[in-house]
């Protein structure tokens, strides 16, 4: 195949992904990480929210991407779930599959800009899913207490910087998840 034929096939695949996504009730699978959320939600029996999860004025969706629809061994039914994703390179995938991955992944919370907002995450199950291409390699359920603690520490630090006159962004409040020997040092891994 030449470049034009490959691009025509690529465009056809993208168009087909949109068609399937619309049938599944998601109008744009390529908005942010929506396609990853779709894969994760299907695997773990979640009802994925259609739009962005912010829901600033809506406690039913704030800080979440999906609602668990049935009780599983991982989460009870009716719980808000927030998904953060990370890309796993081919090299990291090989290390992960060999049991020797040592890497830190970040879960970025743009909505964690004040203590009230952080508190709103307390009734949410927090996930970190690792993707290599379209393959979801594993998902970590990160303890909510740990997420709240880390977000609060980060906000405390940022507030001290603000008090010293620094211009500090309200976005990018991150929670770190360290892997050693292909397992997270915090949380439970589901492959």
C-alpha cells in the first residue's frame, strides 16, 4: 500500500470508530481520553458518563468518569469512579510483562484546586489504567485516602508558594503511583 491508500484506510477506521462510538452513546471517542475510558468502562462494568466528568455543580458526577453499575469483586454498585490513564511504551510493556518494571506514573487532577474540591473526591474510587497502544495492560485501584492525602499535601505546598508571591497554576495537582517489579507500591493491580 502506498501512503495515500494507507491514509484512506486510516480515515475509514476513524470514521468507523465514530460510528461504533455513537451506537454506544458516546458522540466523540477521541475527546481527551474517552476511547480509553470506553475500554476501561466495558471491562469493569461501568456506566461511562458521556461528557467531561467535571460536573462542578453536580455532586453525582463531580470528579468521576463513570458509575459502577453492578457489584463486582472490585467495587460495589452505584459508586463514582475516576479514571486516570498513562501510556506504557513498548519497552515498559516488555519490562512489565517480565516482572521488572520500575516506573512512577502520575494521576493528574485538574479539579483539585481547593480543599473543598479535594473533599469532593472522597466518595470516589480512583483508578490508574496503563495503556500500550489500544491494549489496557492493567488497572490499579488507588486507595481514596492516599489520593486525598497527596492532593492535600500538594495544595498545601502550592498555597505556601502563593503566599510567597509565586504565580502557581491551579491545574496539574498530581498523585504519584510507583511501580517496582511490575507491581504498584500503593493500591491493587488488576490485569
